C-alpha cells in the first residue's frame, strides 16, 4: 500500500469532545461542535486532529469505558455527524485520528453481559475471570490504577474479573484468539469509514500474565510513576504481570498488518509501563506501531537535564521507530501550571509549544495549549472525575485540564448556551479565542506563526537530534537533515541567561516568529526570560 508517511513530524491537535464546542445546549461538547470549529483548527497550522472517545458509553470514565465500539454516543451525535467531521477535516487538508480503547470495555458492553452470565457461554472466556483463593479473597495482589484491588466479584459466575482501571471497565482476555479477531474487526470498521489514524489507549494493557503471578512490592523510595501519585497504592508495586506482556508484540504485528492494507494510516500508542521508554522502543517499529508516546514529559520535572536525558535515552533505544512528544493532555495537569507555576506568562506558554515542536518526532498539542491556558481550579463539589474524587485532596484528578474551551469572554465562554458540564475558570475567559484573535501579540498568534514556520523547516520535521552540553537552565540541541544543521537553544527559566557557544561553532541567527528571541554577541548568547535562539550552524 502506498504511503506518504504524513505522520512523521506531524503536529496533531488533540480535541477532547466533551469540552470543545456544544451545539445543542446540554452543556457537553459534541461532534457537530468540532465540525463548526474546523476552520479554527486548520488555522493553527496543525496536520491532524486526534478526537478523544465519542463512542456509546455509560461515561463512568468519560468515554474510555466503551459500551459499543461502532456507535456514537447520543451525547455526541450520530455516525452521520462523525462522517461530516471527517469530511470537514479532509476538505481542509487535515488528517483525523480517533481513540481506540482495546484493552477493556464497559460492563455495559454486550460482550460482558454475555460473559458474566455463566462459565459456559460462547463469550465466557472473553474477559479475565479467576476463581477466588480458598478464603474468598482475590486471586492475586494486583491493584487498579484508580485505587484499590484490581478484581471485582461477580456472583453470577462466583468468580472475580480483572479491571486495571475502574471496576466498571473489565479487561478483555487477549489470550483468547476470538477477542483479538473481534477487536481488529472493530478497528477495521473505522478504517473503512475513512479515518487516517488511531490513538491506542493503554495499548500495553491488552495482555496479562496468564499465570496470574503476584506483582512484587516496590520500595517506598521508588514509589513514583507516570499518571499516578506516590500515595496511590498502585505505586506500591512493580507492575510486571498485569500489563506489558511479551504476547502483546505479536498482537501489535497483527494490528499493523491490518493497518498496512489502508493508504496513509498511522497508529499512535499510549505507553505507560515500568520502563516506558524501553517499551516504546519495543512497540514502535516498521512492523508494529508507527509512533508511540509516554508520560515521560508529562511529569513535574522541567529541568534541562531531565528533558535531555529523556530524549537521549529514547534515541538510544528506539533505533528504527518514530517518537511522538506531548507535554499536556486530558490526563495531566496543564504544562503551563505544572512547569511554570502561578507566575507563568505568555512567553512561557509560547516557549513550551516551540520546545516540544522542536524535538525529533511528531507532536501532540492539547486543545487550549495554543491559548496558554493554565490548569483550571475546580472545587470539590464540582468534580466529575472519579479518579480525583477518590484521591482528593492530595490529587485533584483530571477535571482541571478538561474544563471547556473558552471561545469568547462571556459567562459560558461561547462553549454552550446551557450550563457547562465543568465550570469555566475566569482566568480562561480572559484568554479566550476571540480576545486573542483581536490581539496580534497574543499567544494564539505566536503559536500559529511558529507552527507555520516549523512546517517549512524539513530539518525540524524530519531531522536527527544531537544535544549540546549546557548548564541549567539552558537546553541546547542541533537538528540535522540533508546537510543542514539547525541550532535550537532554550532558556527554561524566568531570568535572563548568558551562554557561551561551543568552541569553533559558527552560527547564523534565524529570525523565528512566535518566540521571545535571544541574540548573539561574539560567541555568547543572551537569552531573555524563557528566551529561544535558532540559528544555522556548522
């Protein structure tokens, strides 16, 4: 099948449908809203959109608990509405990627209703069922990332079923070949409909250890991870057996074989394991996933050393794959707040987009990053996320990054004519699209200008990367492609910084739009707060 590899170096704009644009006044965004805002998305200069789940669901985990993989939830519209979104994007030259949640379903899925009914029905083995221990306790010590044991008792079968997430999200048994076939059939449904790619949620969770061995304990000093906090019992174990099993590699190859039958489609895997970078390197190849991303830059550490170390470790391990980088998404605190704190300004927001878009790989930008939105403050009584409610107050959940998109400076921010499903922070209204459109110096205009410039730089879209030694808070690297070398230097602090270029490096500064530009003076770079310097070099 012919391909132009559009995904290599692509900027992918993540749309969270519940919070993007509501057209029917129920306070929840919908597919028609995405279609109505497609001109705005195209104006950003991105290459593709990734639409988070819009499938039929009881919404216990806001769409990541799927009740029917082939139906649109009425909350979001209809299949015809999706087709119109697809057409609207394609007419503007945008690719469309959709979420696929393969590892688990909702308890309301028809497969689960049949499976739970007895131990001898045709789908009895489609989920992970296990007998209790003699004392009635769960079959092993596995824990759910959302808190508590990962096993739920089912009296109809007198067995437990596995759930790595909510108890209403039972894990499918991918050791069963029929499950794999059915899952690929669901993927085929959307490929036949014309989608250009898949974002694969929790793709390393498809298989579990068939022997159900206990996970070993993790020492207290090492209880950190990605996507969960140290006070979550999930942090108390090494998750060697409940995910990231070797059998998953063969399934990824089956999935890739399906994808390769369609022109110009790509798969982006979300990977979170005990060593996510190593798993990314293993999962992403010419015969497995096209791209992978992890939570490694969705952390609290914003030091130059951490960013360099993360990228270099992946570069060393991923010898044939293609990375994708994200610093914000629908699961973590927004980067402006997480890395910049309360004092972060427009220059910082603009630098973050320039930084993540200058690394080797593709890029996921989360809706609102182009506006410089900070994390929304959501009172406990307004929380909707079960994860945040369970771990309040030390962890406030994911609602703060999911507040509705501010289109204008009004009570409902132009998002809805009704009551928004989450409150819209006042600090977001003053960063609305309408206000920023009217201000040529706004973050929105800066991001647009930078992304247009980046798209015209093959060295940034396709080039290799090599880091330079520099003291904190300076991050410096060179991108190289087809004989051209581009130096990129970032001052990650809110203070001015000087940095001496390496001996014998000759540079020719480039005027780059959309950033706080540094300047060169006799081999020394003078970088303003959150300043950026680009130059050709040899």
